[in-house]
């Protein structure tokens, strides 16, 4: 099978303007993946399936990944003009100072597709797509028209991560109920407080138990005990 | 009634009993379970009804596919929050007298999924449960044991007085509120008439 670099070159030759980045995997498996840009992803997917040499006709898996906003601290050397007194004369002197700067790298949601070829007996080829952010611009093109196997799995990614797949024939929640508003697999998901005591509670679970007991106690005092048992 | 007198009369071909005994004997000997399974425990439940374990020996061979004809609900498996309203609705549709066996770790407490967001932490949050069986899944013998425990419970009930069965008490609740599927969780998260948060200090 072609290496990821060769596949990248083949994609760029076949789909003009397609932005493909190799995402290296440092682990011993060395399963590098290809990051596609959302605009050309559909055309690229079609090429991967229909190309005679690659013939990636089987989609085995679609996964979502939630990447939170990341605060990056970096040290930068900055040259500044500083007023200094040299030999009794006031002068402006260049001075290099090391400064720490912080900036927030915005998070995003990611969809990962694992492709195999039944015809050529090779794979996997891993492709990724990333949304612009994790709040409002969460659209990605659906690859269901290319691989029908993606239908339910994209619905699952939509349900649990909140990625909206445009062009999906039937984008509804698949595991949680329709009225449900959250996306439970996101890292900032807050679980509902329906906790029950465990005999071996410790650490986080014990803290949750204490919080719940305090809450139930407070509700009992205000005469609102029936609302939450 | 004196047991010796009863035996003596029996020797003479006279059968003496009480209405209560006859009634409870009838109830306990033909408990028909409802035919529905929720997860892997259902496979054990099916095995229990088959020839090797043969639940028919206890008068429970007829699994009814309609809640209207069933007496016993075996909650066999994980109750997800998506499924919980339907389970409560099925229970409401069953005619009295009705019983519930919570089978396995999931049905009694959420089991291995207790820490998750989508599994109900025990069906006893919404409906009254008669017998709990631990196990993951419980063996067919355990289900048979639960069944015999239920039969003993039925046999011990008196038809009048304080602890009479629910269907003979006009004051008792007949229908149990079905939880709504809300934006973040089931609403309410438990029925306060049935279940209370266990406060252990």
C-alpha cells in the first residue's frame, strides 16, 4: 500500500486545491493520518473510494474527538528601548528581555474515519476532519453519500459530540432521546445529579455523594424535598 | 384451624381450607411473566424457561407478550434512561395483582454502568420491586430462587388487615407516574413515593 505521503501526493494531484496535512503518529504503530480540509473533503473521499490503486471501498469506523481550548505559555525574547543612565548621561539603550506570553489556542471537534480496501486487501487509511471551533461552527461535510456505513456512526458522533454533518440524509440523535440537549462525550459535559450512595465510595465518588447529600438536605429545609429524592 | 384435625378430616375424604389459603395458592401457582428482555440477563431468563431449568415446574411457563395478560415483570437487564419511561408504562398497563423481579446488578442499581450518564440507577426508582436478585447475570438457579421467594411472599400475605396486598387496598396507588425525558436527565430522577435517597452516615 502507498504510504501516507504518497496518498497525500495522489490526492493533491487528483483534487486540485485540496488541503491535506499529514498528522504523524509517534507511537510504534506509526499509523499516521491525513487531515482534510472541510471544503474538499467530500471530493477527496470520493477519490479515495474510486481510485483504482487505493480502492478504499470499506469504512470500518467513525470516531469523534473533543479537543478543548488549550492555553499555551511560551517564552519570547523581546528587544525594548529602555532609558538608562550611562556615565551620567540619560540615554536610550536596546535591551533584550525574556517575556512569558500566554495565548489560547481554540479547541475543535474532530471526526476520524478508518478506511480499508476489500478489493486490494489493504488498510487502514485514517482520515480526519476538524471543525472551526467547538461552539457554533461545528459543521463538517457528511461522508455518508460516499460510504453508506457512515450513516449511523455519524449520527452517533452528532449525538455524543455535537458535530453537525451537512449532507447527512437523516441526522437525528441515535442513542440519547430527541429532547436531550447535551453532548455527553464532550470533555466539559456535566453529568446530571442522580447520584446514589455506593458502599465503597472514595475520592471523586465520595465527594459527589457528599455534595448530593448536602443538596438533598438543603431542599428538605426549604420544603422542596419532593422535587429531587 | 388445628392442623391435626385438618389431617384427620383429610383421611375421611373431607378437604378443609380457608379462602385465604385457596386464594394465595391460586395466585402463586400461576404467575405469568411478561415476555420482554432488556439485556444479557434476558438470555439467562430464556434459559430458565427452557427444558434444562424448566420454570414451568413453578407454574410460570406462559410468558405473555401483552402486559394486560401478565402478572410478573422480570426486569432482566440494563434499564437505560431512554427505555425507563417505557418500562414504567408497561408496568402501569399490567393488571393487578402484579409483581416485579429486578434481575441482575443493572436492574437493581445500574451495575457496572452506575457511573455513566445514560443508565437508570435501579428500576426501584420508579416502580415497587418485590424481589431483587444480584448477579451479573444471575444464574438460572438464582432466578428460580427469586421466583420461589416471590411465591413465599404471596403465600404469606393476608387478605385483610394492614399488610394486605396492594390490589386489595383501595387506598393504594394504582398508576405510577411515567418519567419525562428532559433536556439533561429524566424528570423527575426518581419517584419520591417509591424511592428515597439512602442517607448513610
